[in-house]
C-alpha cells in the first residue's frame, strides 16, 4: 500500500481530516475529535464488495472516471478528442496556518485565523495540472476551489470543472431554494435516499428561481437539532448544483459554473479557476449553520468600511414617484424624509435624459436637463443640508434599442448576429467584453461620482441573459467576470461609495457580489407578509445588516394587499431598514408611525446588526418567530409574527434559545398591534406589566404567546438583570 499522510484542518468546533497519497480524500468532516488520528485511521477502511471493481475507489476532491468513479466527474473536457479521461497524481502539498483574504483594490485586507491546504496534482499524459485550495476558518466555514492549467501544446476544451465535497451517509434529507420575481428565497424539503438532486440556472445571473445554495442534513433536521451541511456557491451567473447518492450509499455535493458550448478553451499555459464553494457543518441544526455563515460574512466577506459605521436608514423614491421626476417635489420628499429620521435619500430610475418610462433611454447616462434644468446640485445640497446622504440609481449593464447609445453603437449588444432576442423589461444587455462599451460605462459612472456628492449607488440589473454572444462565441462567464471588473474599478476609484446589488429584487445575490457591494435588495415585493418568508429564506446564509428591508405604503404595489403600519414596521425592522413610498402624500398619523419605527430601528440597530440570529421554532405554523441575541447575551429582541389564523384557540408557548441560562432577564413588550387588547377577553399579563425570567426558563419552559390577528406581530425585549 502506498504511503499516505493525514492532514487535519481544525476550526473552532469542526474538523476536516484529509488523507494524502496519490490523491487527496476527505475522510471526515464534522465535530472536532480527540485521539491519535493515524492510530484511528484503520476504523475507516472500507470493505470491497463482489460485483464491482477489485479495489477500493475513493471519492476524491475531483472525482475521476479514470479511477473508477462511475458518477459525475469533477472535470470533463478534451484536446481535439484526446486527453478526455485524466487521472491526476498529487505532486505538491502545502499547509498554512492563516488565510489572508484576497481583497479588492481600495479595500482593507484582513487576516483570518484558520488553516489552509494547497494541493497540486498533475496528469502529464493529458497535459493538465489541477491546483486545489481548501480553507477552514475560525468560524467553521470551509471554502474550496480548483484551478486547471493546460501544461502542454494544443488547446484544451473545458466542458465542466466542478468543486466537490463529500457528505456522510446520514445526510438523508435536503433543503433547497426556489422562487420567482417578488417571491424569492422559498424553501423546499425532500428526501435524499437514492439517485440525487440537481438544479441548473441558465439565466445569466444568480436568478430568482435557483439561488445557488442548498443544505443537506440528517433526517428531520430542524432549526435547533440535527447534523446539517450548508453549501453556498459564490458565482453570479449560470451554475449547476447537484448532490449524488452512489449505489454504495456514499454521497457528495458538486457546484460548478455552466460553461456554454465552446466557451472555455485553454491554450498552453492558460488556467481556469472555479468560483469559491463555501460550506459549513453544524450539529446544532440550521441555526448553528447560519450563525457560522453569518460570522464568516461579517468578518471575511463584508468590507471593513461597510461595517465600521451604522447602516443608514433609506428612503428610495421608486414606489413614491416612479418616472414622474420634478425637482421641487423631490426636495419636498427629502424634507419629509428627514423629519422621519431617514439618513440616506435615493433617487431611483427616471433621472436621465428621455427616460419617461421603461421602453427607452437605458444606456444614455446623461442627466435629463428637461426634468432637472438646474442639475442635480440643488437637490443634493438640499439632501445634505438635511443631514442625509444622497444616492442614485443606475443600471449600467443594460441598453434600450430606443436610445442614443444603441443608435450610435448597435454592435455593443450582448447578442449573436442574425438572431432577434426577446426583450426583458424592453431592454437588452451590453457586451461588457467590448472594451469600448466597458470604458464608456466606467466613464459615465465615474463622471457622476466625481461631479456630485453621491454616497450610494443602487446598481440594478432587470433582465435575464439570452444568447450571450461576443464576436459569435459564447460569453456568459466572461460577461459575469467583466461585471465584477466594472464594479471593482468603480470601488477602487470611489471607495467611499456604497453599492446595493439589485436585480429586479433578489436576482443577483451571492457572496462574490457581496465582496464588492454593501447591501442586497432581496425582493421588489414590499408586502410585509411575503417579506416574512423571503427574509427568513435569505437569513440562512446572510446576516440581517446586508438585507435591504423597507416599509412600503399600506397598499402594497406588488400584491395589492394592505397591512397595518405596525406589521410593516416590525417586518422591516430586522434588516437594513428603509422606506419605499412618497412621504409627502402620507397623513400625519402615518408619518408619525414611520418616524416611530425608524427611531425604534435606530435604537436597536447596534444589536440587530451585530448580534446572533435565531430562527425560533413555534408550536403553530401560523406563527413565525425570530430573535437577535447580543454576543455577550446581555440583551435580545424577539419578533413573533402571526402569518395566518391561529390553528387553535390558544397560541401555545414560545421557547427562546440563545440566552445566558444562569442569568435573570427583564421581559417586556416593545411594540404590539394597535387593537391588541380588543381582539380577546384577556391577553397574557406579562405583555402589559413585564416579568423577570431566567435564561433557562426561556429556553426550556417558554412564555405564553398572546392571541394575534393574522398579519400582525409583536416585538419583545429581554434585558439581563443579573
């Protein structure tokens, strides 16, 4: 038997044990274990059954058909029909004790505690080198990627290059994500017993439909219990996720970019690197997994600049005025916004020349002088004098054919000659591979950011990509990479400018975008009832401070439903708060309520944007509960939302996790529905007078829930006394 070495990567609670020999195999991924790993290794030797190959076949970090893995391989490609079944042999190994994050220009680099393993493998016959990086950080998040290099003459055509991580046999259930426009981040549970699961996204962006993440776990895992392995693929374009169950019961997960035909060809010396696959294991259910991802996002994904200051409350003009821009009126909106406590005022779509609806002018990034005869300066000065930052909407990647830009440069379309693409929101995509088009967009953005005191960009992308062609060749991957490059270049020159990633709402949300931006717009749907589900789905991988959450008008523009200000305000509380309406048109009582919830958010913001998040199971599915507990367990807030009619006459008890079990807390109500006392004979006494309870009481016994009307909520505060 060949000589093999065991490498351990150890986080705070979890551990990877990797065996290195002719290849690398992850033998174990779970909680930290004690003992001499080498002496324990014989316990993991697998039997070899009849009716199969005569030797044991490992599931490596890049499964190979040439080694007898009769499942999805990690690499598929060829060199003019040759070199199509490579078998890589491990040549170099390097282990590091720290990981220095690669950061964007103009952003502060940061060093994380953790461990890193670099592996280099080759197949000299096929003329290929495969380099692999595996990191396990102090927050128990694994990240891995491959780099494939062509090391001999002749072009190598890459069809697939996947990241692969193993799963144990007890991972028998999947939680996956689906959605659509105005209904993003929905979840689905399904068994993982035979065969497997696969999802594909070919829409040219992360997409509303197939968010690039999934969760595997032990049977019946839930928010507080069970073994779970969460996976997030950090790529903003076409992707494929799959989980396979082999005939012998072994399981593994793969994540990869979908390469269109002929899209990736490596000449001698050229390389292709996969996006990062992020993963995390927890034996504390979904909450444990999420808390590890949240810590990683806060310390390794978000820029230090974005976390150094409180995230300002927004007012965005879109649902207030749409395309009806009139400077004096917009300034009156700003005046009213400031009175509500708003800290950042954003003008949305409709400010540039000839933009009167969504059929024309995209690409013509010049101020509409008919709408703004005095320019933007008076508005920005007015906004700044009111103590607010100013923000502006752009959609740089898109173009209308009814525009001066298209009439001058019809060749700048991302398209295939001879075909007529269907439009999306009456628009097309600009070919960012065209250097002249790229430079034009950079210069126009740079012009506005240089001339005006703009602190924030809402960067939108309202179209799915069809036939992404550059000079006749498929260019989906390159289009995504050039989008990254454009944002990087803007951030490098204007590091003080915050950027929101929006794509008709939640169509482009992933960790790779978040490295370049500060905030996501999860959905164009401001309906508080729908937002409860959307924001919960997003919370599995993202902390609340990167999730834009706005109070909309009482009459929701997406669903035509009406909700009380209390329900809208409390739903928007647990995110990066904003307001999406016209404050001028609202009556005094409604304005007072907006101001109340803005002030409430601002008072809780330090806790909400730094604490530990818990999704709390409830006895009745009609309820949805969540909590944020301070890192030192000194305080917490709990939101209980009544989504539908209670199933029973009584609403049961809510058990609150995450508190110091030995401490005593003062329990009180911060906010409740206006008709709270009138809908039942008696509500629980603690909701009026408060009470003192221990952390262990909250976790084990709980508190009696009040009876609430559908589509209402109550906000609870806990403050540690001892």
